């Protein structure tokens, strides 16, 4: 019973944080540590989407021996910051490393609340647009359109998960015949449960409190929270996923990603949860502490992508 109670409490904490913690707090680990506009030396810059007068950029890192006729593996990273702030520069180091290993590695900008008054559904639509743009331009980018992974941290991890797991939420103005689904996902302390639908029995809340919580979630998200809650879209046949998460994370409790991983496995999907004992939110970022966690998550990411055929050889981290 203790474990069940812990999961219930962790889920409540996760939902309450999503609607009550100031968005600036979510952004501390990403938005306030990395510059915006992003400084991305060495990256090729393309516009993958335009919304009104907003041009959304994608920053592309290619291997030194890249050729247009290549069919390499690719990855698109989405920054964290609570869907409020943040910068593609958060994943510059990961992109540089993976490009050095032979992938085409990218970091995408997307609309956020502080700069564009965006709702979470807008963020999700942009993430899906980025994957679709990469697949549409696979031949020009020298990549295999069936080897496009999505990666991201915190809110960006949520977006990456949405591109892998959720079949809806696309921008209706785009060519839906080109898939926006990532072929794999690499998630760093992601938010994966954003709705109480179907699991209300796990919530120690009164009906009135639960209704109030869901109303606030709906306002912040811009739609029914279930539509952008990856946990609620788990089904057989989903792409492989690896998740890195700190056991001491108080922003996105560890128990919530454990529930997600267990449900993925039960549905017959490949999902590996890698716990980092005692680590808090944002533990994986470049420049955090002595870089031990950064290097370990990147090494495991390398091995995961190698197992899937996106890379060859062994990690080259020093």
C-alpha cells in the first residue's frame, strides 16, 4: 500500500506543480541558463515554420564528412522551460557531440508563453511541425526519413514524447500525408502525465478540488489536458523510448515517469527508465555540477541510438 500511496501523492504533486508553480520556476534550469536568441556557432539555421510574423528556426549540426546523398540518423531536441521560456542553446552541446558521432543533430525553437502567449497545445503543434519539416526535407538534409528521433528536457521532454506517442495535435495547415511521428525518443526529466482521466481513483482529492484542478490545467494547456498527456495515449506499436530522471526531482516526481514506463512496457513497447539516484530537476544539463550526469546521459543516449542503428561504433566522450 505504501508504494500505491506514493504514486498517488506523486501524481497529485505533478498536476499541482503544472498549474500552480510560477512558469518562471520551471524555466530556471533551462531558460535562465541558456541565451535567447540562442548562440549556436557552427549550426546551419533554417526556418521550419512561420506563424503570422513569427519565424521558428531549427539549428542543424552536421558531421564533418556529411554529404547530401547520405542517409544518416537524425535527432531533433526541444528545450525545457515550462512551455514558458527557454532556448535551443540548451542542447547545443548534445547536438555537437552527436554530430561528431555521425548523426545530423538539431535543436528546434518553438512558441512559448512569455514570447508568444502560447498555450501548451501550440508548443505541441510546433514540435510536430519540426519533425514533419525534417522528414519532408530528409533528402536535402542527408538523413533517413525513418530514423528521426526526438529529444528534450522537462517541458521539451514532454514535447518530444508527444511527437512519439500522440497521434493528434498537428497543425491542420500542413501536409498530413507526411508523418510528424518521431521514430524514437530520448527524454530528460519529462512531464508525461497531465490529466487525471481514467486514473481518478489514484487522486486523494475531493470532487470539487479535482474539478478545480482540471479547469486550471485546461486553461494553461489550451485544451482538454488528456489530449497532450502522453501517458493517456500509450498503445502497442509505439517507438522505442529512453528516459533519464532524477529520483529526487520535485518538479516532475520520479513516480510519474515510472508509471509511464510501466504502462509502456505493459503495452509491449520498448521503454527504458534510467534513474539517477538523488538527482533533482535539470541534473543532465551541460555545465551542471561536475558534468558527470551530463556525460553519463549522453553516453547512454549514444548507446541507445547505436542499438537502434542511428550510429555505429562506440561513444567517444572523454
